[in-house]
C-alpha cells in the first residue's frame, strides 16, 4: 500500500517543522521520525553567516517524484518533505522530513534514505555567505 504524501515541495516560506510533523499523523504508525537540516555557522574551517539556496524551476516537481518513490516502502504510512530556497540565517531550516511508519527501523531508514536522495537529486544549489564578506558555491553539479 502506498503511503500518504502529506507534502513534497520546495518553498520560499520559512519551514515550520511542527506544522509539517503534524501532517504525518497516522494511527497505524508506531514510529515517527523527523529530520531538520539547519544552517550551521561553519564549513571546512570557514565562518559562515548564512546560505542562499537557489532552486531550478523543476525543484518542486523533482521533490514530489523523489518522495513518491519512498511512499512505496513497506510499513511507511505517511511522508512529508519540504525544502526552503532563498537566504537563510544560522539555524534556519533548509530541509525538513517527517516519516510515519509501523516500526522504528522502517521510519529511520526511510527518512535517512530520503534525505540522501533529496541531496543527490534535487536541483537546488547552495551559496555559502562567509563571515569575511565573500561567498562560495557548494554542492553544485
């Protein structure tokens, strides 16, 4: 049985983790796992003040396709995934994933694999804003 896809998109709006989490509630689930990818203040020994995420126009469509693939997993009942684009400060949530599944291992494995696949396939590029006033692009194809 295919899991319910609560949300699978890319947005300029701030990611509200609690609201995304609330979307995956399911009485059949014995586990709900979440992941929040947040902007940190350093990378490779350099001080970072923020990140600008730039998405291709197809990013939301790609997110929906990726999440749909994971909705077929055994024991998974609901999935939500949202990636933010735009300028985020330190602590800003760039990616939020929530997975409700029958068992803990199913939920953890699905969430972890989903995050890895999103990072591999989503056409979103990361411009790191450095403390010295410069910037550098990261994770660009």
